[in-house]
C-alpha cells in the first residue's frame, strides 16, 4: 500500500512538472545545443566522447568555477566577504595546490575516466539526442546523485578524521586551514579514490543517458568549489537550496579540523550532532554583531 501511494505521489509530481514545462517558452538554446550534440556524435566515437569529452568537461568546468574566487583576492571590495580575513591566499600555496591538482587530475582521475566508455557500454547507456532526458528529470537525478554522494562523503570523511589514520591520508587536504576554491580537489591520492567513490555510486544507480555524467560533474564541481571558496557571498543562488551547507559550514571544518563532515547538505551533521560546535560558533558570531 505504501509503495503504491509513493508511486502515485511521484506520478502526480511528474505530471505537474510536465504541465509547468509545457507552459514555459521554448528554450532558444535548445536547437543550437541539439545541433552541437549531433555534430559531436557524427564526428567522434563513443570512446572519444566518454573519455576525452569527460576529461575536457571536468577540466574546463573545474577551473572556470575556480575563477571567481581566484579573482576576488585582487578585488578590495570582496575582502569583506572573505570568511577567514586573517588568512589571505598566497601565490606559494596556490602554485603548490595547482601542481598537486595536475597530478591528481591526470594520474588518478584520468585512468578512472577512461573506464567511462566501458561503463556506458556495459549498462547500455544511450548517447543519442532522441533519448536525451528532459531538464527536470536531469535535475532530479542530479539531486539523487548529490544525496547519495553526500551520505557517502559524511561517513567516509568522518572515518578519515579518525586519529589513527588522519595523519596518513586526510591531513593533506587540511594543509590549508583557510580553503580557497582551487583546493577543492587538493588531496592525497587515496582520499581521491575513497571519497570519489561516492560520486560514482549515484551514476551507477541513476544514469540513463551520458549527459547525466556531465551534468552531475558540473553540479558536483560547482558545489565543492563553492564550499571551498573561502567567501560567503550574500547573493549566492546555491544558498537558496534547502539544507545546503555552503561555504561557512565547510570553512569552519577547515578552521577547526572537526565537525561539519558532510559535503553538500546539513542533515547528517544535525542528526549526529557533529555540527554542534559550528552552531555554537554561529550563535556567538550573531550575538557579537548585535552588540557592535
């Protein structure tokens, strides 16, 4: 009975979204995107698309999303939004981070990306435009991937903070007490594999088109670079997402090396009380602002 009710709720929600979608004006970018997608399919093999296409998407989006926070350090007006104002970025740290990123991206992540083609072939994941999911289904599956990844990240990240193993693996990521966007994937190779597994679980369970691979890459990179940015921007649209952790939540984790273990949402930290110090700190800061 409960299963039938759940199916009915999801069916009704899907119909409602489809109705709203039918009322929206036609997307002017859809036709150019369709032409570009079909051109890609006509001129490149599935292996090239799944492997080199995925690498290009990851690298381009990673450094594109890093760019705003990188530029903020040169804009005096943006300093008031920096969370740890007493710890400015340095060229030395950023250069060191960049070199480690290149190693992780091309020596750790690229071999994993090379398996994308075989994954799509084994599970018969379509590439064609005619099987392209609607935007709302794509968003729903990306949200599902985020929930799965966040759950995996919370428990494995918390485990990596165990005193017996912290100094061997996760300590590398905490080398910079004041995070900056580019540092999001600065980590020990083992951590890249351990925490990165959470990214792939959602794909294995929910992927129905190769576009989801790239959409989920975009969503995940946007989120992780945002929470590592070191800046709390008031008009950040990501803060409109219910239960979104945000930069202050994760910045506190880097500042204190404890608590706030989740990657995207706040519910696991609230359930297990691992955000108690952050909540107390936030309340203290609010009281301090009121008395100024």
